[in-house]
C-alpha cells in the first residue's frame, strides 16, 4: 500500500527537523598554535558551539604555521616564501604610493590568500550551513566565491582604527583604505555582521557603510576551559611576593613605550614589597634593552607561550596592567578578570564595556600614565577579592546572554 502524500511530507518535515546544523568557525589560527585575542575569541565560540548537540561544528584556520588536521580543526597555511614575496611587493607599492609611512594592512590580507583558498576547499567539502568568520586578514574575500553558505562576519580588526594616532606609528592611510575597500566587499556579501563591543560596531559603521543586519555580540570565552587552567607551579605562592602580569608587553599597540615607566613607578612607590613583573608576548629589542639597564627591577620575560600556559601564568598573578593604546574588546582583560585577577587599563576602545570601576579593576583616562600607576599601587595596597572580581565581571559581561544571542542568531539565519 502506497503512503499518502501528506504522510510523505510529514516524514520529510520530521527528517528535516532532526537534521543537525553544520557550522564552520574560521580563524587565522586556533590555540595552542595561535596568538592574539581574535584567535582566542574564535576558539571560545568553537568550543561553545561544539557542546550543542543540534550542531556539527568544525574549525578552519587559514594562516597557521603548519598544515594539519585535528579532530575538530582543519589547519591551513600559506608557504613562508609566498608571504615574503607578497610582503615585499606591498612594501614597494606603498613606498611609491605613500612614502615615509608604515603599511601592512593590505599585505596581511594577501599574505593569507593561499591559506584561505586551501581552507575554502576544506570548508566546501564540509558543506556548512553557517560560517562564522573574522574580518582580520579578510579570509571571506577568498572563501565566499568558493563556498555557498550564510556568512556571519565578525568585526574585530578594522584597519582604519590604526590611522591618525602617531603613537602607533605613521600608519599609511592609503594602505588602510585599500584594505577597508576589500573588507567592504565582504560585509556586503555576509548575511549578518557582529561586533564584540559597541565601540567596534560604531567604528565599523563609520568606515564600512554597513547595509546588512548587525548586532553587538561580545567575544565568547569557554569558562570550563578557563577553570581547568592550573596556576603556574614555578611561581612562588601568593603572599610571598606580589606578581603583576602585563599582556603583550612588547607590542607597540599594547603600550610597550609605557611598560618600563609603570614598573619603575610601582617599584619605587612600594619599596617594602617584593614585586615581580611577568611580561608576555613576542620580545622586542627596545624593551629588553631598557630592562637590562634597570637590574633593580624583578622581571620575568615569558615570550610567546602556548595559550593555556600563558593563562596559567596570568592566573597565578595578583594584578594585570594593560597600558594598551588601542583595544577592540580586550580578550586578555576578560580572561584576567574571569580568572579573578583585577585589571588596570586606559579607558580606550571597548575597555569600558568590561571593567566595573573598583569591582574588577580600574579605568583611567587615556594616556594618563600617572593615574594608571597610582591606581595600580592602590590595588596592591588594598587588593580586591578574586571572587568579587569574577562576580563583577559576570555582572558586567554576561556569558549566558552572549551564548543566548549566538543561538538566537543561528535560529534567525536558519529560519
């Protein structure tokens, strides 16, 4: 006996309702190979989505040091010789077009083209319904022509933010505008645009002429992963000395020019305290030279560490100081405060959306180095309780609300 047409339709609808949604999360890299807040943010999103039984989720990188395939991540890269050629070509180009300036925004995009295309073929084989993809390196520019899916474009970077501030270097405006023109093509093709902070959404609206639906959805951190991180055993126990963590201390953008002054001020203000400064991130000759000329400072240069190892040092510290000159959201700030470590930082970019004054840290006026050091000294003398820091962070930055926003966005895209 043949089933009725209505019965067949009912079976089809039932099958469709149980079909899992395939989601790809694209990033330049993922931990433990990654560096930078954007990779950490995309990794947090990946871990969250993978815990939902309604989804089949896989991560795809396009600018890793190696080509590898793990259980849940496919890594792709561009050969170093291609990167060198691309970089040199753009250096020569902007020496002609905009002499005397620094240019790297456009080179960042085209350095990743080979890795992005390789990732595109892997993503195409995966056949996702939705792709969460970051703007940094504009991988969508190369992937979208090859893969049919609904793209959620995350505005983390925005090249135009790096111009007009001489403290960041004499950045080429022509370079930033060219990179932005490529990003604009991506924003017009995406189904939805998200930004991790109200500051970043406004900056992107100002520079990208957004026409698609958009919303602020903060970067996501996997709290279970954070809580699994153990304090660094090589450090002395809390109470024996005071430990201060300075993230990306050797980066010009993160305030390298201020690090020595901060360490000197705090050490001189509290001569009775035994204070150790832990500096993370890739090393630079300038700051290393300054530290060597100040042997009275107790400094441990961590350099580039694997993601969880870096977090273990951060968790072992009593205070985090971030003299950053530019910040879209501040993943290191969020990681620190969720680990119970208060943060003192400039009121710049999206920092005010993470710091609850006096509860999980302090904000000071932009470039007010004296206030930054004074607030740090005050928190050393009158430390905040780690549990209070975590509670205030959860109040300021709602993980549950962020998770719900992501799930609602997926429902909207699949409707």
